[in-house]
C-alpha cells in the first residue's frame, strides 16, 4: 500500500471546547494556522476524508462534513457518524485513519500509521499511538488506523 492508497479518514471535531471557554478546538490557531487545517493537510492523500463536527465548520475542498446525532454525544458516536458517510462509498477503503482535530503534530503520525497498516498481518484490525512508557502507557484511539471491516 502506498501512502493514501485504499485509506480514508475520519476527523473528530465536535467537542464543546469546555476547557477552552467554549472555543472550538478545530479553530484554535497554533503556529499561525488553524489546528483542523493542519490535520486535513496531513490527510491530503486519504480519500474520502470526513470531518465530524458542527455543520458550519470550514473544511478544505473535497472534504466531507457531517455531524453526530445527537450533537456532543461523544467520540464513539462521532466515529459512527463518519463511518456512515464512508460506508456509502464503493469500493470501500481498506483502512480508515481516525484523528482528533487538535493534533498539531498530525503530519508526523499519519505516514507512520499508514506504513504500519501496510505491513500489518491479516488478523490486525487496528493500530494506534501509545502515550507513555510501554509498561504504563495508554492507547490513543484518536490517533489510529482501523481496518474497515472492524468499523
């Protein structure tokens, strides 16, 4: 698999931003650019790409936008909403990258995720980043790539 070949993406951008005083994480500017724009640029080879968030969210040309129902019902509902859009595509992508909208280092993780998926055994359904030491860390499921059949 080459980068972006047979890989779609779902970006979760629907949080309340309660720790930010209600500001959208997707619209935060870090290093002179909006966080969501950096994530979408990192996913430019993935198609289709779906952002799940408020329907007034500004997305790049060619990026699809949907909303979980009910709004603010959490990341599982957001992934399901994104998947409901991707499920209409034929042929189905083999893998789906799942990312949160607030990853300023998205460009550093997308390529390694796709490369790991390309070498994955047939019984591997998901690959995620892990934060912390191997013996005390935890999986970051919103920095992952999941086999379509597992969704």
